[in-house]
C-alpha cells in the first residue's frame, strides 16, 4: 500500500509542477502582452506629446515677445510713474485734510454707487 501512495504523491507532485509551469507561462505571456500594448500606446502618444510641448514653447515665446515692449516701457517710465503716484497720494491727503466733511460725503456716495453696480 505504501507504494501506491508513493506513486500517487509523485503523480500529484508532477501535476502540481506542470500546473505551476503552465500558470507561470501564462502569467509571463500576459505580462509580455501588457508590456507590448503599453509600448505601442506610448509610441503612439509620444509624437502628440512632443507636438503639444512644441506648441506650448511657441506660445510662451510669443507671450514673451508681446510683453517685451511693455516691460521696456515700464522700465523707462517706472520712476516717473512712482513720482506721479506719490504726488497724487500727497494731493489727496491734503484735500481730505482741508475738506474732511466733503471727503466723507464723496466716499459714502462712491461706496453706495459701487455697491449698486456690483449687486447687478
């Protein structure tokens, strides 16, 4: 009886080994198939990504070129603009100090008008 169970165990071991080998081969095939599909998808997407990146670079270059004149103008007139701002602030402060009630009325009226406009 021991020989029958020994043959049976050896037979089962061989079946298990074959099943494991078959499962391993199928798993490798699935992995290879998935890798091939991923590589194919990547090869199809890469040109589109490169084209989009190129267009994005062109858009940035265009924006830089469009902004250059404004930046140059601001560089040339920056100090002049700051001086104008300081002058306007000083004049406004002088006016408010000289006419506090009138300034308050103007502020209230301005707030009311802006509130009505922004509610719409």
